[in-house]
């Protein structure tokens, strides 16, 4: 009995030393700061149910895929992020369904290397059309005093450094705010002023530190991080300016995710983006066939 308890403690201790474990701690701290200002009775039902149900779903899937029981750390993070991005007033079941959809998307849209889209981003955009959800980004400390908002900056910089994505974050934020600054001089600054105010400013920081840097869906090499950051910033800017959708940051990320997954699939190929798009779509399709299991053209089936 004591040996089993000590084993659990050791695994827990090791987990919280990993980037996922550290991010979990950071999100708990941010939620702990922000939740009282939104109302505990408002935010806790959705967040807790999202974490529990999404975690159960991911645990079952992991068991079926790997034949072993694993802690669903990814689902826990996804549930927390979804809850902290959606309006705090969204019904608990909407937050939960959105989180479950995010977890399922990891297994539906994936290549041989990793899932294609950031799960939380894809599910939050889908919930906008299915449930007409709003996004308050309350987890970005949008309603707390300025002194407490330093927790987002400190925690964000820490986890960004741990996952080695500082060039990505700096490139995105620099390009993003540069584009809006240029637009403020080129046109009516009132149309872009909200970008520099709460909650949009805090949302951009939370997005850059917590969501954009997701290791499975973002590049590892600095050169690729810079390209990825520029793509996400430019597309986010375009969605804000010409589409006017509330999920402009997440839309930019999904486009960047497509580029990154295409790059991974074709990094040893002869194509430059968007060349080879047909083979890429077959690779990420939920209905793809493992061609390695099929006979070659010079083989006779059944021979």
C-alpha cells in the first residue's frame, strides 16, 4: 500500500516538472486569480465539468489506443483553456461539450506526426456556430487589477521559455501590434483602438503565451517559428479587419496550424507551399487509408 502511494507521489512530482505539468499549475493560478472576479458560482461548474468529462473521454481513448491507463493531461489543459476563453456565463454543458469536441478533434484531424489543429481553438470556433457562444477570455485576467495582471506576463514568459518558443511569441506579438499600429495611421484609429484595450490586449497575451505555443501544433526550429508567427499574426489581423469575427485570433492560429502540418509532412519532399496539397489532404483526412498496408503496383494480390 505504501509502495503504491509513494509511486503515485513520484509520478505526480515528475509530471509537474514537465511543461504540461507546469502549464497546469500556471492555469490553476490564473483561474484562481480571475474566478473570484467573475463569480465562483459562474465559472466553476463549466470549468470543472469540462475537465472531468473531457478527461474521462481522453482516458478511454488513450486506453483503447495504447492498452495502458494514462493520466489525460492534455484533456485537462484543453478543458481549462476552453473554459477560460469562452464567456464565463456560458452554460456548463456548452463548455463541457466544446471541451469534449476539442479532445475528439485531436484524433480525427491528425497526420502521422501529430494532431493538425490546436484542439481548443478548433472547438471554440465550432461552438460559435453551433451554440452561438461568446468569448470573454476571462482567464486572461481581464477583470482584475493591473497589479495582478503581472501573473499572466510572468507565467506566460516562464512557460514560453520552458517550451523554447520565445521567438514565436515575440514574432507574433511584434507583427500583430505592428499591423494594427500601421492601420491606425492609415485609417480611422477608432476602429482598431480596442486592440490595445481590455479585454483584447490581455487576450492577445494569453493567446500568445498559452495557446500559440502548443508544442504538437507549432514549430520547434526558430526559423519556422518566425514564419509561423508572421502567418498567424497576418491572418488574425485580416480576420479582424475584413471579417470582423470575434474568433480572429483563433482563426489565424488554425491557418498557421495548416501550414505547420503541411511543412512537417512535406519537409523532405519537393513541394513548396501550397504544392502537394492533394497528398496533404489525404494524409490528414479522417478517412485516410494506410497506403503502407496496400500492395504495390508490381505485386499480385493473393499471390
